[in-house]
């Protein structure tokens, strides 16, 4: 990848030498409407503990005009190379001035520049995590060299400029921001353009925090600011109470920005959020819940991450896991929250992500070994976010919720505005809980892999339970993964459920206990009547794969929708999906389970997850000889549910999208075309902008729509979102020419913005176009190393993962991958991404074999 890769050892050495005091950063973006480059001037003051030694500062820029260290001009040609400026002969107290020409990007890294096709205005925002502040100003780019930052920005007339400090009144087009508190480089921010804004306040005890929400004017009519403010205020109330520490910054702005690579970013007091969360069309409540979790996640970071920051990126998991755990806890418990079932969503989405990641060859301990920046860039994964949050939930159950938050409060008081390691948090929790957490930490945070919990039920002659035990397994780690399988201590609940007279599954008992070792007896169940379902890890306290005994599985297969609560349903759905991925449940049996139970599933987030999982299973895990039959059954069921759903309901919309994703026959595509042109209707279904694109994209993939239809739809929706949808539809067309054009625009050229490139990749890969796409396996391996070495990280990762031939489920694909891995000598981060993708094909082959075997029953 371009740019020098900072190692942990270099960062430790620099932190030992340097203490950074302040930055003064002067940026001129007044010509941003034309794009290209912008002038950047940085003055940084810092101390050195060993005068006379040398160090370096980071900068990625097309050119450097001036470097002045302690009044002495240095020749940029001699001291600036790649992404570093060498700083020789440092004094005890230093002042460095760097004048450079920096570049706007269209990749979502550094200072991203976007032109809205609606008003032809430019909109800018920064994204600096992990190492991209150096693309905008000279900086010591590591989290433990905190400093104050004072930005001065020259901007075009009529623009608004937002940063971490409160927005000042401009003078002659110049915005002079007050210095920030001491923060890390990666959470500084600059957002500029003719943004639309809405303002309010959060009122705390004796103080008021200004709140702002921003988006492009072309999205203003869709901005539901009141709903965003409501969630934000609930978060402020709940976090201030739980953390017992006042919100640490002077204001709180949330900025919905275009072409954002992630969900959001916790810039101090100036959070950037992907503007797809400004919903242009009808979405289900699951989308609002996801947006609320994102809002609360970033707000939690203001304390955990911004006020107190990790020393180095090996503790990235703690930042992200803490924010995820507390955001879900807030949704579930905050007064007035719309989503008291948030832990159901967590079990259904976050934990399934974690389970998938933890079974890849790249699995790693939660506390990962981060040797350099390349390591951390591929470590924003299901272990870092979802497994870590799951383990924190387990830790709360282990030490007690009150003791946990008292420890967090002590941690904030002790380490405000500084940097910490994991041991600092665990030490605070040990003090408040009285528990020794060293063994817990070693078992859960320093080892990789996942445990499986199974029930062992032995019945007496009269049908009562003679004995019951929880068996724990530690499956072998995937080939290539580091470490050994480990049995861990688990705090779990066991729920027993019986059918009532109306066919509902009602919990009749709950036992909470510690499980450790290979077998844990549960004497409390002995002598009791055998219940219809025995559910391990009820309430989802621990992180483990759970299996059902034979009788429980039979009951669940027939009555899964009968659980009166959403969480046990979600746990059973997750267990069935995991069994399908593991080849323990055939795809055809998983489809049967879903078809029997999904009609009684009330949680819309679970319903939509099931839609995605069934489609994936049919496309990749089903025996090819049976696949068409399975797809036909699924598509017919989707249409039946669409017609039967309550008009205008979330379920109706979700089933419309599920049907569109699977439609394949002439009759089904005729219906989509009729819904699109209005000649056919489903009562209550509003075929609005985004649903129109979903229908058209499927028609394009099915060969029923071409450029004229796509262009006509783009004329109806002449927005940036419309351009992205059109790119997907165009790439989805089932012709050699369409595929060649899409491939060339992504792989052979580098001009596409990040969001458009992602849209093209999404359209290019169609599971019912396997034969058409088969020649691109060889082309992928010919190009992927060059792509990795010449593109920015975000753009390269999109291509490496998105264009891997994952739908070519065959031994030939595995062989081609292995040959490339053996000969190409890829960088470690690139190797990891390709190995992860290969694992998906190997898993699919195993699942197909299980499905084929089921046909012979």
C-alpha cells in the first residue's frame, strides 16, 4: 500500500521521546469548488526528552514547500520522503512549521470532496481514523501523542465550517476556531460546505450543551431532526448518569455526510455519519433502530475513546466494544426508548457477525497483536466490535452491573484526557467488584476461537429428568489460525419452555450458573418433568455457539414462532443459522424451518436477517441439483407473504424487497415490471424511490432492463444516490459487454469515487450469473496484488473482498487461491483478506455436501 507503515515499536520510541503541546493548523479551502489540492500550514510545538536526537512527523502530500524547525529552514527535498518528514537535532522545546500542498480525495480518507449533482456544490469532510490526519496537516500520527488543536480555515463565501471546537463567526471568509482540549489526531475533524443545519440543546444539571444536525440541502426535506435529537438526548441522560462524568466537550454536532466508508466516526464534538441514515424512502423500524444504535455508539465514544483514549491500536477493541455494549444497553434501558428489545437485535445481528468472524482462519484474540498500521486497518472486524461487546456483556454479568459502572466511573475520573491500556480498566473493575479478573482476561481476551455449549439430558423411566449437564467444547481453530482451542468460564442462564394450550412457548424456569470445564452438572433440573425446550444461554449472557438437544430441536422446528418473547426466538434462529453454516443442518431443512416459523416472527429486524440468510444459503450452501427448487419455494413464499402482509406495514416492505431479490421467472419479473410502471399494485405498498431502484436492479440482472430504462430512472432520481443505484443496475446486466465495462471501471481505472465503486461491485456480482462471471476468477488473481499496491486502503479493500470469486463455489476456486497465495508473496493484510474470502468458499462446499446428503435421507 502507498505510504510508510508506522510500526508499534516506532510509535513507542517516539512517545518515549516526545511530548506534544499544541498544533496551529491553517487550511485554505477557498478553491474547493474546483477541487485538486489545497494549501496546508502546520505549526506544532513539542518537547523532546533527549535533546540532540532525531525523530519524524507524518505527512502525506503531493509537495512540501517549507520546513522550519526551531527557526532553521530545512530542505524539503532532503527531509521529506514518502509520508515522513525527518526532524534532526531536536531541542528540549521545539517549534516546527510545515507548509505543504495537500490533496482532496474521493476515497473517503483524509479530506473527502464530493460534488452534489443536485446543486453542483462541493461538500467536504474529514475521515482520519486510523492514519489519515497526515493527509491534511503534518502530525504525529499516533493516539498517545495528544495535543490541543487550533484550526484556522479560509472557505468560500456562503459556506459553513464545523470542527471540534464551537463554530466561530467568520471574518472575511476566515474561520478561527478556539483550541480543543488535549485529544488525539485521529478524532480531529473539519467539515465544510453549504450544509443545511438544525440546532437545539441538551439541558443537564445546571448546564446546556448545544446540539447541531447537518446534512446537504438536497436531503433536508428528508431529515427527521426531531427523531435524531430525541435519541441523542436519551443518550446524554443515560450516559451522564452511568458514567458520572459530564460530557467532555463544548458542543455536540452530528453531520450526515456523503460517500462515507463506515457507519459513523467519533470525532470529538463533531461526529460524522453516513448520510444514507437520512432516509429518502420508507424503511422499516429496524433501520431506525440501527441508526439509533449508531448515534448512541458515537456518543458513548465521547467518553470512552475521546476523553480517555487507548495508548495503541491493540486496544481498539476496547474502544469499539465498549461503545457497542453501552449503546445497546442504553437502547434497552433508557426511559422512553423505542427499542427495549435491543438485546434481541444484538443477538440476531452483532453476535452472528462475531461468530462468523471467529471461525475464519484470521480469527484472533479480542486483544489483538497490532504490529503496525496495516494490521489495524484490517482489524475493524467482528472480533473487535461484536465479540468484544459480547464479552463485555458477559463481564457485566460476572462482576455485576452496578459494580461494572462504578469501575467505569473510577476509570474516567482517574484517566481523563490521557491514554490507557486494558489493565487500567480491569484494575478499576477489580477494585469495585472485588473479583480477580486476570484469569478471566487471559481466557476471554487473550485467546481466539469460540466454544460450543450442548445439553446432555438423561431421562428416568417415568419421563422426568434423571440428570442434566452442560457440555462445553473447544473446536479446533481453523487451519492457519494462531493459538490453541480453550475451554472458558461462562456465566449463562438455562431456560425451560413448555407449550401452553394456545401453542405458545412459555418460559417455566430459569437457572443462572457458572459453566466451566468440559462438563457442568445442573442438579436443579433433576427430578423435574422434561420440558418441551431446554435453551442454553437463555437471555444471551455469554458468547458461545449453542446447540439444542434432539427433542428441543424438534419442538423448535415446529413451534419456533411460538416463543412469547423475541430474545429466545432470536437465539434459536441464530443457532439454526449457525448449524446451517457448519453443515450440521441442511439448507433444505433450514428453509423448511424458516418457512414454518417466519410468519409468526414479529421482530422486523429478525425477519429481515432471515431474508438475507435464506437467500445466501440457497445461493451458496444448497446442493446445485436442488437449488432451483429451493429458490422457487422461497420466492413463491415471499410473494405469498407480500400479498398477505398488512398494507403499509414494515413486514410488507421487507417482503417486497425479499421478493425482488429472489425474483427470477418471467412471471415474477413481469410482476416487478408491473409494480414499477404502475400497471400492477399491491394494496398499501408504496413503490417509492428506493424500492423502484430495487425492482429495476433485479430487472436489469434478469435481462429485462437495459441502459434506456436505467437512464430514464436516473432522470427521475438525479441525485448522488440515484447515480449509485444506476451504477449497480448497469453492472448487473447479464452481458459480456456490461461485465467488461464494470470490471474495467473498477480494476483498470481508479477514477470512481468510493461509493460509486462500491455500487459497481455490488451490481457486478450476481449469483445467477456464475457462468458469465467465471472468466473473472483468473483476471482477479492477475490484478489483485497490483490493486493492493497502488490504491488507497479503503479502495483496495473494496476490490479485494468484493470481487473475490466467492460465488464460484468449487475446488477449482480453492486451488486457484492457494496457487496465488503460494506464488504472489502478498502483504500480510492482503493475504488475510484473501484467506478470509477463501474460507467462505470452503465453508460453502462443506454445506453443499451436507445438503446433498440430506437428499438421500
